[in-house]
């Protein structure tokens, strides 16, 4: 089998802070900024009204 060549890693843009790079990556991944998806998922795992 032919060996796969490793892709060179893209160096982070040093002009942006870590926070700005994180936000940019989240937008590229189309992350939900409202938290609605998270809340909906948590409600499926832990039904409302159940308390410890």
C-alpha cells in the first residue's frame, strides 16, 4: 500500500488572540451561539423537574 503523506499543519494566525481564533473556528463549524441546542439536549438527558 502506498503511504499517506501527512498534510502540513496550518500555522495559526498570530495576529489574532486565542479567543478570536476559537470564535473563528466555532463560526466555521457553524456552532450554535444561543445555547438552544445545548438546552434541548440536556432536557433529553435530565428531564425537567428531576432534582438531586
